[in-house]
C-alpha cells in the first residue's frame, strides 16, 4: 500500500519537477566540486556573455563558449566575454547575440538555454537552439563518485541549421597569481576497443613550479587542470584572441599545440576545443535534428591537505586514489561514467524536490537545490576505504580548517543526504583531540587557521568559543548516532533508502562508517549500506566508546560553564563577545542532555542519570534567567532587558527527540538474537511528558518571530537587522506552519531581489536591498542549514514533527514589539531602584 501511495505521489509531482526553477539568484554554480574547483556564473539574472565566470571569491576565471553558423559566418557569445577578442571591423567576422532563454537549476545541474537569431541568408524556418548543461553530480549512493574532483559540461544543440561550438579555458583555473608561469600538454587516450575515434583527449595544465599546500587569493597553487573532450573534437592551444578569431572565421580549430610556455596573462594562452554539428542535412526543413557533446573539467591534487593526525603531520591523499591508481584511470572512469553519474544525480535531485515540496513549498525546493552544491563545494574527500575523511574549508569568512561551528550549521544537509559523510567530517577532529595534541578541556574551534593546513593549535589559542563548540559536537555526535541506529524504522535519507537492501559489510576497527562498495544495476562503486542493521548500532557504540572520555570531558566543561556562560564568542562571532548569552546557554544545556543520550547508547547508565538530572535542573533555571518577565520572548542575554533573540538552538531539542519526552525512546539492540527493544527511562523526570524544553517556549518564540519578521526574513536578534539564513531555517523548522510559510516567502523574495553579487550568502540585511551587512560572507557550506526541515522530518524514526503538531492550530498573536521591549526596560529600571 505504501508503494502504491508513493508511486501516485511521484506521478502527481513529476510535472512540477520538469518545470523550470522559479527563483532567480544573483549567482549560479557551474563547475563546483571542492574549494579549488569552484566556478560560478556571476550576474546570473543577466546575459551569461556580459561577464566572465568567476571563482567563488569573485575573481574572474577564463571560461568562454562561442557558437558559429557558417552561412554568413556569424559568431555568437554564449558564456564569458570572448567577443571582446573579435575585431568589429574585420569583414570576415560578424558578431551577433543569441536570445537568452534563461537558467534552470536543480541540486546538481545548471542549464543555460539560448536560441540563435540566424543571418538573413537563412530562411525563416531555419533555427538553432543550444543548451549548456553544467553537471556537478551529487551522488549520495556513491561516495567514490562524489570524491572525484571533476564535473561535466554537455552542449545540447537542436534545429535544422549546421552549427559549430567552441570552448576555451585559461590558466586562471590553476593559480590565483596571474603572474604564474604555467605549462601544458595534450594527452590522447584510446579506449579498450582501440578505435581511435572512440577515445578522448585531455588538456593538462598546471603551474610550472607547484607550491604544495599554498594558496593565492584562496586559489590553490598546486594541482593540475584536466579538460577532456571526445577524440573527434578539434583542439588547439595558443593566444586567446588568435584562437577565437580563427574559430569565428573558420568554425574550427587546427589540432595544434602551442609549446611556448609562459605566464597566465602573457599573450594569454588558452586551451580550446571545437565541435561541428551537422543539423541541416535534411532537405525537409520541418525536420529538427539534435545532437550533443560532453566535456569534463577536473582539478586533480595529490596530496590534498596536510593534517596533524594521531601519527603526526601527514600529507593526505585523495580518497579516489584508493580506487584509481593513476590520473589516467580516474579520468577514463569519469569520462565514461557520464550516464551513470547523471542518473544517480537526477535521482537525488528528484527525491530532494519531492521531500522539499512536502516539507515547505515550491520556493523551498529551489532554495535547497541552490544550496546543495555550495555545501559540498567546501569539502574534499580523503583518507582510505577503512577510514574515509571529509575535509572542510570555512569558505570566505576566514578560511579555517574543519571549523566545528561551521560544520554544525551545515550538518542538516549531511544528515539528510548521507549521514556517514557527517561522520567523515567529525572523525579528524576527534582523532586529533584524542591524540592529545590540543591542550584545552573544551572542544577546539578548528583544526587549523587556514585550509589546507590542518596543523592544529598546540598552544590552545584557537578562536575562543568553548561553550559553542562543546555543545555543537555533542549535539552532532548524538544526532549522527540516532540517524544510524534508527534508520531501519524510518524513511531515511535518499542515500540510505536507495541501497537499503544491499548486503551489509562487516565493519572492522573503530571507524564509524568504513566505505565498502559494489555493483548495483550495472553501476560500479555503489556504497554498501549497513545502516539500520545490528552492525550499524554496534559500530556507532564503538565509535562513541573509543572517545568516550572526550565526550565526558566536553560535557564536564558544559556542566561548569554553560548555565552562566562567561564573556565569550558564540558562532555568530561577528556580533562580538558577550556574557550570559541566552541562546548560547541553551545550546550548552542541550549538549549536556545529548551526553546523556550518548551515555545510554554505550551502556553508561549512571552517567546518563547524572547528565539527565543536571540538564533538567539547568533548563528550568535557563527559562527563569533567559525569558522576559512577561513571557513573550527570549532575551539576547540574561541581563539585557529590552532585547530579543532568535533561539535557533531549540532545533537541536527537537532533532534529538527530547521534545517528545517519555513518548519516545531511542531504539537499542538487545543482546539476544539481535532483536530491537525500547529502553525504559532511567527514572521519571518532572515535566518529561511535556518534553525537555517546555512546549510554551516553542509557542512563545514562534509568535515572536511572526511579530519581528522583516521584508527579507527574520533578523538574528534585536541588535541588528541582519539575518543568518542557516539559523532562520533552524528557527522556522520548529515554528508554527503559518510562521514558517511567511518567513520562507520572505527568504524566497530575498533570493529574487538581493543586491549581493557572490554565491549565496548566509548573512544579509533584512531590509533595504538585502545587501551584505559587512562582514561579507558567501559560498559558505553553512547553507546546509537550509535542509533543517528535511532532516527534522526524518528524525526520531519519523516522529519528530508529530511532537510539534500542537503548533499547527496555534493562533498567532498580534504584539506591539516596541511597547513590550520598552516596558521591559522600565520594569528592570524600577527593580534596580528598589534594590
């Protein structure tokens, strides 16, 4: 019956999925795989040929596409400003501009569509349509594919007139220093059938002298560009203007390689391909032909980072190296894998669209689709199949390596998409601290001051966020354990659902999720999924158990310092230092409660009892200290009267199922016959039936959010009119449906209208033009927080949202915010005078 319902739902939603994306962000992802392979379409609301594509920082990247028709020899720019190289007065060159039909996108793909207005030498029935399709596939069911640092560009043409296509890239893909000398080569690969026309050719470009683990303006100064095309495509390298003009005159290239190695902008060398399509061969002009050609663009590094692991400072190799011994093997697999990668990515995008539509609205579908590639664009897969690692760069804000309070807002994406990837993110932090290389008793802020150098902080002088980071890692630890042990009883994430019937490998060692791959439906390198069976629970227990002393150490810090947090930073460090932060204290207290869950998981019942009792005592005190006297809102700080704050950390209370109280108990494995049983509460705790954080706090904050929302969303707190979009979605996820809908509509309006000019920012003004407030954040992985609705839907074996049903029927109150805050200040002043 469930299968029939699912099919019916899918049939109903498919027409929607086929529609164009509705929202029009200012920037769109083109080729986005990791922090160094990250190319974007700037000015995405305008014509793609008006500006050059850019690196995530805003620096321009040489990437151009031209089309040409032989009749009248007219050339059309499609991407980048290659038309600047074409002389206006040359009688053999004619430049015209296509009709741009706009962009469409999903989680993995961005499509740019055009129609060419043909010269007068063509008949009125002649036409050519072109689509540039950029695919950076997100493949939750295939970690090996996700680890490949390469994307696809497919050019689709249709019509009844012949057309030629030209692409070129320049040296800006391999260095941020335009004065760097680069070298290049053309490599031909013949496939196993030994048919010269059934192979591919690759431009390989790198710095002449590579600088390992070094950046220049956030671009890597080591690694090699790999730009591939089918063997029957023409190629040429040389000065940009010369090649573009030759193509404009002749519609083709010469299969030649310029060997004059030089700097990136010295007679700018470019690496080009051209392809001719014969669409006008039929005498019947009513017949429309179609064709396509696929290119691959990759950036290969080996090693990828250096990391202070338990065995010392280690140069870490890419994960793909465990499966492909050479770059040639890697490129060959990726080149031939387009159909499979496309299918897997399309499956994810379709399921994401269905889930997002059910959780939010049409606008939410576009927002999470826009966010997905950006999250993974900050990561790089490393390690081995036994111990996979996912490294992360804190894009744009300061470049820190493996920042815990950047992973935390991102983690809803990982829990939804593939929970084990979250484990891969946490593992290097835990290994480093467990090895004794970090001296403080609280959890570290990051693994290194700047990516790609995870050299740690042996002096303990990392950014000071002790309560923040302890709370973050404890919450994520329990959320990850819950997602693994409960997956058999819920509709888990896309990645797990697709492979739920795969053979369960026998994990060995203490690694949370060793990577085992196999074949399925003719596809290689598909993850074997062991989530939800006895092995997954046991492995989660082993993972927590091996570092149990660390979890307890961090919890002890929170017991001492979270209820009354002294002057320190929260994750919102741009807002400055502050003591007694209400929302920060809430995170720390929930962190203590999370430790009780980790203790229960590992059979440490006495610890669980202690931490449950402490957290229950603290949450009652927190309400007394942090909520306004009239019970209308939470304050920024306990002693800051007339202020208010978004308590986005309430989300963790619901995600970890604490809000369900005694109605929910986590699944644990019986030692008899591998059966599941429900562990009974250790003791009846006052208020347990009503959940950990009382229901009236959720209702109160939901009402307040509705009252203080602005044109472009919900401000972070009363200090400024800026918002953090990740925290907005955390807050919306645990608010009343009406409040969620109103704020979501405001966020969508901002995406359409913002004046920001970089990849999706998570920090913007909620009034004016929705601009950057300073600091300017963009392209950061924290937009994974936009997946908060989706992750909550799956949590608690699908019961999490049931615990918030009481909000569905709530009547949103009208409140005079200004009067309420003024009255609070006056009452505080009178209380001070009385004292």
